[in-house]
């Protein structure tokens, strides 16, 4: 146990997460680190997410649907903690997660941290497994064990540093990467901070997640976007889908791949239509 526990603000953006938010908040209530404030932000949900959150002793903020980056920035303005922890509403956490995550920051070793011990919570679901196969992630893990000790996404950071650079830029799927780019340093990995994340568990969610993530920034601008579109064409999807279905001995990967690539194609096409190729 850390002898001196400064207040830590846990920030959780939510959008239509009625299936997952209760488990998320319960696991945060059971943390070994006790000096926590939990701030949730309803990002324009159309389901019962906000009503479920009201059953817990946490702060609940609202915004019109604008994405998780905006929601996190909004919550930080209301946060009282010296250290910020960013969580997703479909995550659950081992009881020592927050303690292990913030310990090096409290001790002055690092100014920001993340954990490579991110595991798949719904591995028993076929679409969840296909998501991992498609991303080339290890079995039951969302971050490879050999991932560098410095990452792109802060899971915890000093609030003063976050505010100094104006928080996250509104770039959609890759908004969390913008913090390290502006700060000039990256978060460092810690051990023992184990947590669990939910992969999409039905084809509808696969499509929506693929469509949203496809709106990210592409390194080569228009050329990168066109390359991405080419990779999502039906003949390419069919070949890759068949190959990985055999490789992983999972026949359902083929329909997964076709739906995933359709969602990606739709997201990239919208990006082109809007002329928003710079972010």
C-alpha cells in the first residue's frame, strides 16, 4: 500500500455502454487504492447507460455526442485529483490496478504510465476472438508482451501536464496519441496493473467499431487513405478472410472479415467525402 495517497481522478467516457458500465464501476469500487474520485461522462447515449451510473457514488457529466476525446477533456476540467487515470467503460480491473499504475508517478519515477497487461475479457465469444486474429494480437491479449516499454497512450498522467498542453486533440480514434506528441515524452509501462477489455461481440458492433476506427489519421494523407480502401475491396477481403479462417481454424473469420472491411470502407469513404484527410 502506498503510504501517502494523493487524490486520483478516474475518467470514464461512455456511449451506449449499458452492457458494460456496471461491471466497470464495480471493479473500480474494489480498488486497493482508496483515494479515488470517479468521473463518468455520458457522450450522448441513447440507451440506459446514465440511469445505471446513477446507482453508483460517482460523478456524472453530460455532453452531446462528440467522441471520447472531448468527453475526457470535459471531465478533466471538473477533476480534483493530482493524477488522472483514463479508463474505458467496457474495461474491468484487478484490485491493484490503480495502485500499481500510479505508484511510479507518486514516487517521482515517471510522469505518466500505461500497462501492457491488457487482457480480453470476452475471449469465449467467437467475434471477439476474430477481432484479435484480425489485429494480429496474441491470444487473449490486446497488447503484445514484447511491446516497447514506452507507449503512445497514457493510462495515467499528472494533471498539470495534461492541462499544460490542452488535453487531447479531437482526432477521433487516435485522439489519445496526441497527448504524447504534444508533451514530448511518452508513458512508461508498469507491471502488475492488470485489466480486461471487451472486444466487439457481434457483427453489428464489429461494423460500427471498424467504421469509427477507419476515420483515424493516415500517415501518407490521401495516398494512405487510397491504400486503405484498396485493402478493403471485396476480392482482397475474401482472400484474406479465407486464408486466416484456415490459419486460425475458425470458419467464422470469413464473415467477420467481410463485415469488418465493409465498416472500414464505409468509414474511409466518409472521411474522403468530408475532405478531412489531415486528421
